[in-house]
C-alpha cells in the first residue's frame, strides 16, 4: 500500500515514518510534503496514494484547503493535537483521526479499519456513509480524551547538558519554541535546551492552565510574558523574558483565548 505523509515538522515525520514501519512494514512511503502548495503539486503530478497521513495545521494554512484544489480519492488519516477539527475532518475522505503524540495502538487500530474497508469493498474507496464514519461517536471519544479527570501533565524533562543528562522541572521553564524545525525551551536562568518533541506533542502534554501556544512555533507561560502590545492584523506582539530573539506574535485566532488565559 502506497502512502503520502503531509506534515511540516521534521521530527514528527521521522517519528511517524518509524512508527509506520514498525507497525506495518508493507506500507511504502512514496513521498513527504510540508505545505498546502507542496501537497497540491505532489498530488497533481504523482499517482494517487492508497493512504495519506495528513497533519491539519500546516505552515501555510489548514490542510483542508488541499481538498479544495485537488480531487482526492485516497483515504486519509488526519493527525493533530486539536480535536476541534474532528467534524470537518470526517466530511472528507477520512478513515480516522489520530491525536498527537500518536500511539502505536491507535495507529494499529486505524490501519485495521482501513484494511477492513478494503476487504469489505474490494478497495480503499469506501463511501463516506459507511458505519465506520460515526461522527457523533468520534466526538464523544475525543472529548473524553481532551481533558479526562485526574489527567497527569508533564512535570519534568530529561535533557542533555554536555556529556551528562539533566532533569529540568516544568516550573523552571518559561517558554518552548521551534528553531530550524527543532524544539527548545528556555529556563528562568536563561538556559537553552533541546527537547526531542514537536510543539504539537508538547502542547498536548503540558498543563493548559500554565502554558499557552500563541502560534505554531511558540508556547509560553504567564511569567514569560513581560509586555503585550497591539500588532497589525488584530494580533498581539509579546516581549518575553528571557529575551526571545524572534518575533513573538499571538495568532489572530488565538488572541481572545490568550487574553482570557492571561487574566486567570
């Protein structure tokens, strides 16, 4: 079975490649694209894959836009940290919706669902009104996963410091960010550490009461925000401490939630 991966974070691509090969070595990854434009170009110039793993939030927009430009007949497994997109995801050719970080058992279940469809229909192009597409059930499951009672969030990270390993308490971290597709965090003492997680995975594992993802490449704590100023496009510009050497801009769609979060 031929596979296309649509994902804009290199680390997430590497992890998904590894997991796919471990779960089902018969899957052949034919290509990897990282944006709406690249994905449209690839799909227009290659035979249709049997399956597409598709991240919803890409650097140049939401991957749903790809379906507006290309007639996709392939089955799709969406991957994301945000369950708010579940209903929209299942309006297209989706067979499943996996929350990051993707677990082996969840991927196995999704691939089994695809193979069951192929066995029943003789191919992967099952009609969207098959019993598999139970949107209400999916939403109930996602709501249960979103913030179950007693959920445990990350308390510390094990990172490298020279030739040794160091355990850093989450309370000592002021913000996480991406740089050249790698993830880092800065501490109260202005130390910088590399972490082996994507920002999607970090956003899912951190306490949302303490951490807020202001855009695709930055997660902040209350104590990291030194100053907030209006920014064009109805966005906000943040001054962070320790000093952040990039622009720290709150995405327009996140401004209202950010203001509420900062006021808590």
